[in-house]
C-alpha cells in the first residue's frame, strides 16, 4: 500500500499560544480515528523555520546556514505519514479532518522500499 506525507502549512506569523482548545481537540480526534483505522504511521508538529539549519554544497564542501532553504510566507507546521490505498483515500482523510488543519495542506506519495 502506498504511503503519503500530509504536510500542514502555517503562516510565518503563526503563534501556537493562540491555538484554541477546539482545534487541539480536533487534531487529537483525527489522529485517534486514523490510528483506529490503521492508516496513521506517524504524526508530529515541527519547530518554527527560524530554528532550521540548511546544508548546501559550496566549493566542494557542505556549508551550514541559518534558516530554511527557501523563503516563503508560510512554513510546514507539522506532518503525518499515512498508509492508504491511493491518493483519493488520503484526500478523504484530510477532508474528514478539516477542523484540524489551519492552513493549506499538501499530500505527496512517499517512495520507499519495504524490507524484503
């Protein structure tokens, strides 16, 4: 079965302290339902892009710079790894959890090889 990454985006000025109890409850409810259905493999939030470090190859060596690789007005606030039959099922789960997502959501199939 294919696995998908569901990346939830937030605006750069997002303040987690303003999160409502209802939204947090919706996130936990969606995660619990996905776990019960056996599709959720992993879920987490990620730190603000200001804490990121990017490694780039320059003059034959890796150089570390502060911040994310690209500059945008939004950033990934968290992601899920789900194991579903196809992209349509992944879309259905995201739509079902509409209250849990506060910004755009991107779904991408993951390429991996199962252990033989």
